[in-house]
């Protein structure tokens, strides 16, 4: 990836609507070049373009990261269950003693506790929840 492509990617990572003309002016490049480079970057490096939501402003005050330890014979079933849950925003496999790390977003703590109880009633899992009080930084990594 050359320096111009890195600069275009920085604009993508800001999460704002892209103004190709403004980026072209900033980089002193033709608009068509920026558009071509943007298309190439999106095809090669971008898996999904989406907006980051402010959960609290939407009325969702219970935001948690939960480490889940499932037995080897239940991992597949637990994963299928997690993927079907509307409150589960992200699911990651881990290389630790825990099987999954998930992000859960609920309206309130009561809804979160009910969801945890539902998970525990279906599966014999160990959970380690962490409530997110404030997001300081999110989606800021940029390759060098």
C-alpha cells in the first residue's frame, strides 16, 4: 500500500461520509485517481463498511464484554446460539481457556441479567462479564 492509499484509508477509518473531491484536493490528486484507489482499497482491505453506534443515545445502557468458556462438545452449539441473539454485537474465538469473547448490548442491566440466565439455562458454560462504562477509543488502528 503506497502513501496515498494510506491517506485515503485514514479518511475511511474516520467513519464519516467520504467526499472524494475533498480528499483529491487534499492529496493533490485527480478525482478519478482517488476514486480508483478507493475502489481498490475497499476490494482488497475492507471487509465491511458500517457506522459505529452510540448505544446510550439509542437507549441501550447495558454494554458488556463477556468471556465464555464452553466445553469442547458444546462449542458449536453455543456459537450457533450466540449468532442468533439480537443483543450479541460481536463474537470472537479466543486462544485462551475461554472459548469466546462477545460484545453484548442490552436496554438495561435487567435485560442483560435475563439474557445471561437464558444462556446458562441452555448450556453449561462459565462466564466472565465486564461492563463497559465508557468507550475511550474504538476502531482506530491504522497499518503503517
